[in-house]
C-alpha cells in the first residue's frame, strides 16, 4: 500500500509542478515529461534484457550449488546468526546460504552477482511465506539489510573519481565503509525493534562483534596500503600533470603513458580489491562444480535448468521495473526534484555551514535511481571540483546508500508481493542513517577542503 501511495505521489506532484511551470510560460514541460515516460520505459526493458544473461548465469550456478550441497554448507555457517534474525525460516533452509552470498557480493561491490543471488534468496523466502501477496518478516529483514548497502570495497566509486581526475581516488574508502556500516546497523536495529527481535543474545553479539572486528581490520589494512603507496602516487600525479599539459602536442607514446599512469594511480588498494572480488567469485563457482561432481550430479543439465529459471525471472520483473522508473522519470522531468533541492537549501541555511546541501541531490536520487545519483555525483564533482569538500561528499553519499525503490520493485516484483508493509520506511531510515554518516565522515576527513 505504501508503494502505491508513493507511485501515485510521483505522478501527482510531478503534474502539479508542471502545471505551475506551464502557467509561468514553460510550454516545453509536458512534452519533456512525456519524453521521460517513453525513455524510462525503454530503459526499464533494456535493464531487464541486460539482466537475462547474468540471471541465467547465476541462477544456473546456484542450482549447481544447491544440488551439490554447497548451499547447505553455507547455510550451516550462518545458521546460528541468521536463525536469530530470521526466526520464521526453518533451520538449514537454502535461503540462509543465498542471503549470505548476496550480502557478500554486495559488500565486495559485485553488482552483477549480487542481484541474481538476491533474487534467488527472495524466491526461497517466498516459499515459506504464508501470505504470498504480503511481505513476510524475513523478506523485510533481508531487503532492508540488502538496501542498507554495507560496502567493504567501493570499486565503482573509486573508478568514478579516477575518471574525473581525482588526486587521491581512494580517499573515500574509509568514509564509505564507516557510513555503510552505520547504515546497516541502523537498518538491522530498526527492523529488529519492529519485529521484536532480541539483538542482545550472545550469538548475535558475537557475530556482530566479529563483523565489526573484520571491518576494523580491513580499515587498518587498506589504510596502511594507501599510506605506503602515497609517495608513489604523488610522483605519478606529478608526471601525469606534466604530460596532460602537453595537450595536442603529446606524442602517441606520451598518450599511452597517460593511460598507463591513470590505471596505476589507485595502487594496491584498487588492484587488490579487484583481485579479491574476482578470486572469491571464481572460487565459489569452482567449489560448487566440484562438490556437485562429488555427488555425481549432472552439472551441465543442472546449470541449464537453473538458467531457464533466470530467464523467466528477468522477464517477470519488467512490469514492476517499468512502473517504478517511469514514475521517477516524471518526478525528475517535471522539475519537482529541483524544487525539493531548493527547499532543502532554504531550510538549512540558518545552520551556518550548509556546504553539504550541495551534495544532497546524490542522496535524494540514490534511493530512486542509481544512474541518476551517479549523474548527480559527476555534476557535483565538475561544478565544485573532484577533490573539493562537495565533490568528495557527493562520492561518499553515492557509496553510502542504495537504490531502495528500484531494489524493492525488482525483488518484490519477482515474487508477486504487492503489500510491502513497513519495508520502504525501514529501508529509508537506513538510507538516512547512511547519508548522515556520510556527512559526518566527510566533515571529519574532508571538512578543511
């Protein structure tokens, strides 16, 4: 029901804003909104078409893991913790392993793997959902944790900063890690309070404490990597500046060197993050195959069987994705988003330092559209400077929240859930926590810029 009100609200507010602009003489506003409707509908289908191959791949791999017993092994590893967070899910249910793999893929920034794994998990959770039209407690907990966006290695954000000429592309690593950890904890606590889950159980505290220790260890490890690499990066940046100053006079060798330096600047952090992500994914695939062969499973036929399911799921989510993205497109094209931003600037201007408001479009767009938020982050970097406070905050916000509405539309659409209960509210609370965490971290790390 909440999703229904939000969807209608996007259209109604967009229409009202457009009428105001029309009365002011802007006769192009309604054609722009219609163009947005058509373009976003095409984008929705293109996204789903792009998902077909990835969905077929990973649902095929998951089917091998299920038949070979790998999912059961993963389930047993997380069962003591997940059984407390998901009390309605039977012990050793395969959804436990699927959820863990989805969280791991999200933390490593492996979006292509995370979405199919998440869709597998939501379908498995739907199997034990007594009311198929209504989101279960377990589905809500899973999706809020999913959209809270805990990120260990923000590869895409580092690449975005590098592409825009950042002097230290990896400097947002720690702020994003802390902000997303804060967002995840807030999301977990919010849903636990609503569902009356006791988080002070020894097992839960042990797992959460272990997670915090791992995050702390990773922070220390990558900070040390970056500290040791800093002198080399400074030399590379100096050389890069000299080569770029040549402009059109640069030779082919010099242009080649510019590309090489640009790729080298992120240093060990960028290299190791990509390596670990790739090696983990390939290890999972090989392990699933070997375990299945040990059980004498016909691996090829099993993969094809799962891949067929992937095709079906990708096609099934098209109507839900079209519905959400066209509504978001109308809201943006009408100018309602611009008015909302101006309202934030006015409301917070009495507080003094409101530099953070300039990066707010990223935070407002991210729950609605990943590409829209990326565009807003690039715009902030170009307008204020990639290494400015606003530029770095925009990137931190880009990495600290998730595409909540998009994710809910896709996941619930895949299983036919229409009553989402408090999922959106809890997800947005986690998003707000991530944004607040991003602002705090940005002032701590980049406030003097």
